[in-house]
C-alpha cells in the first residue's frame, strides 16, 4: 500500500523537545528542597539532573535532555584546556534528583553555595533547560541585560526591531 500524503489531515513533524519559558519566585525549605513550577514538571519528568550553570546559576535538565547534553560535554573531556575544564565543571558537578509528589526537588548544598542561594530563588525557563538563580543575582542580571539590550543587538549585527 502506498502512502497518500493528501489523505492524512494532520501535518507530520519531527519530535520537538519541550520549550521552558517564564520565571517564578520560589523559596527553599529547611531541607534544601525547592518546588519546581508546575508548568515545568511534566516536561522535566520525575528524574532531573541539576548541575553548575554559567553566570553562577544552576541548570536543570530532564533526564533525556541531559543525556544528549552530557554526550556533548563528554566528547570534550580530552580536548583543549578550556573545553576540558567546562566539561568537568558540568559533568562532575551534576546531580541526579527525584521530583517528589509535591513537585519538590532536593538541591545539594554545594550547588546552592555555587549559586549563592540562601532562601529565595528565581526558577526560569530558558528554552531546553530550567535555570535556578539567587533572587538578587537574577534581578541584577536581567536589569543589566535590559539596559544594554539595544547595544547587544547592534554588536551582534542585527536590528533592535522585532
């Protein structure tokens, strides 16, 4: 039997990974647990990976997304010094965690310290990953980006118009 594309009413498209968007303020409890925003939970799944991020934040990946990202890092562990260092930072600093029934995840103390998180954190969706920032650091970072956004666009050779 031959495939008749005109008969099939829905467009066929390849699998697309989840897109995490938005920012949420959450508080860590006394056991170093923080609630993952409900909008992120389904796509992250029950097992997540938390690791060092750039700009002193933490990255959270779904297990499936982390496996792909970890392959990229693993290919660099024997590379030049800068790539090797970043691969070690992300791989050795990673931690697999379960999301409990209440949507909370335990964040290791060393990762909280890396991101300077005490009590409150911003949990932000950034395309294929979720980032966890110390609240003040996030607010300062975003204010600086907002202030300089037009200059960034010009430096990259584009136009500030959407």
